[in-house]
C-alpha cells in the first residue's frame, strides 16, 4: 500500500505537535518550517484532525495548535485511517459491490490479510512511542 502525502504529512504534523506538547499552542508557521511543509497544506490537514478531536486550536497572539488527546491515546493507524481516502489495499474490501467478481475472487482474502497486517502495525504504535528515542 502506498500512503498518500496527506497521511505522511498528517503524521509528521501530529508527531511535531507531540514533540512540542509541553510548549502550549504551536504556531502553524513553526511546524511548516520544521517539517518543510507549506502552511496552506498544513491548514488543510488540520481541518479533519480538528473535526475528529485530535487537535485543538487557540486563537490570538500566543495561539496555535496543540494535541487534544494524550500521546498514548493516538495511534499512527488512527491518523492514517482518518486521512486516507482509500484505507484498503483494494477498493472491494471496503465495498464488495465495487468489484463484479468478489464472490469468486481468489485473491480478496490475501488483500484483506495484507490490509489487516498493515493497520495492525500502525495501530500498535502511539505518538508517545514515536517520541521515544528507539523510533528515531
């Protein structure tokens, strides 16, 4: 499975906020500069992350964005599922009607197992674990 830029950059955004969790609200410009991602792109990523209550925003001169949940509560799988438009390796896993041979497909179960293994791995890693030195 190839991750979209949205998932990769969204994960970078969340990890950056996790790294600066003790500093209060983090200005989006600072994140953009550190991660080499445009402010406009980050603004688009923040929308679904805020809606899903992973991020909260603070307005004003000392405003910015911060995590709305504890580092231990957010998995990389949570972020990727939220930001991927197609969270499966093949579309028929989400909706069997997307394929006209689902009932006799010999590889569907393989793709299902591959998707599950992928997300099992991402679900096993929290932001807290990413921040630990062994993930560098």
